[in-house]
C-alpha cells in the first residue's frame, strides 16, 4: 500500500467545448472544491414465488456527474468562470492596451470540459465532459477578497489519464471590496455614505437533464428560460435613507444595482444587476451599541434587451476566457 496523497496542488484545467487541445484556462481553486461521479440506485420490489421463496429485487441505476469549483475573483484569470456561470462572453478592443470583456446570461450556457488534477502528487487526472453550470454564487465580504463558486453538472466522467502539464499564472490580481469605487442602488451612491457591509449574488440556471433508452447516463443537459438571479445587500441604517428601501419595495419599483471595482494596477470589474425588484427589507438588527444593520433582498429580472446581470472586465488580455 502506498503513502497517503495530500490534496495540495489541486487544480482545474478548463476546455471550452469538447476537452481536446490546449486548455482554455487554468483555475487554482480555493479549498473546498469537490468532484463526484454519483450513481443513483432504485430497487424495484420482488414478489413472492413458489415454495415460500422470493425473487431478488431488481435494481435500476441512473448516473449524474457533478463538480464544485470554488475560487477567488481576479481582474485577470476569472473570465472562464464568468463565462461558465453566466453563459456568454464578448470582447471588444483593444483601446490602447486594454480589452473589454462582457459576460451575460444565455438561454443555453456554453459547454465545457473540466480536467481535475486532485494533487500534484498524482500523475493522473479525471475529466468531466459536456459540462454546464447549474448554479453559481459571488460573494463580496467586507474588507476581504471576493469569491465565486460554481456548481457544474456533466454528461460523462472519463477514465483517469496522465494529466495535462500545469502552468499557473502568477500575475493575477485579487478583486477586493476595498477596491470598490462605485456602489449605487437606483442611482443612490451608497458607497459615499459608508453604509455597505456586504453583497452576495446568486444565480440558478435551471438546467434540465435528459435521459433516454440505452444508457444510465444522461444524453443531454440543456437550459431553459426559468433561470433566476438574486442578491442580498447588507447595509447600516442611516437617518436619511432608512425608509427608502421600504418605499421602493411597496412601490414595486425596478432598480439597478451597480458595483464597480478598480485594481491599483488599473484593471476594472463592474457588476450590474438589472430589473431588480426590492424584496421587503428584513427587520433591522439592533444591538445595544453600534450601527443598526438591514438586509435588502433583490430579485433581478431580464428584459427583451437587457440580461438580469452583466459583468464587464477591462484588462490587457485579448481573450475573454483565457484571461
């Protein structure tokens, strides 16, 4: 029996499309990523036979392949994650040395193959093909780096083979909430008031999985138009805007939330939530001392011309997914 293998050096190599050729991007995940090939078994009851014997229950099996990818957000190096989560990408430029990459929602998210290297102590890896993003989340905690997590489902989980050579980039710059330069809700600048304590955004792509005769594995994973985007904004209550959020809720006013971040090196990331309806704000949390905290829930709805969320990244990398 060999030595125990440690999980350090875990990595994901992402291929846009079928999983052949050169990887589109390399992802160095945060701790906690998982890869599972899950089989669901269901037993069909047997029935009594002659002489008091029973027939062994028959077993039916279906298979599903799942993967969780947790990572930090970067100004360069996160493009493939945004494409996987939201579904589309577009690049314009350069303007000088800068390219503008825009990521938005799609009815059918793009398909990827994901090679998982469990440890740099192992020579082999596993690849999940036909992968699409089922759900995702982005978290922007106070005084910290922003994070993203994707929950992927796939059509197949290939046998182990020698993994592709790893070539991590060392120039990636973290997106931090300390880099926030704009945070507006319905054009009201909350950043200048210093009241924002946290922002979380979640998306559900509402994929459907199609099974058919001849295989226990799915033969198609597709999207539909029932996906949702929601957000939670945590603020400290101030004396002038305390009732504004309740009024927006009662009026059913559609609002736009814009959060923009700028790195010291000049790269930018702007997240825009469109068509957002303000859910009834939670009751303020009041402590004996310190500010009163309020949680505001947003449900974002697309229009014919505007997706529920867009993310725009400006950096010096020409590709929207290899940056």
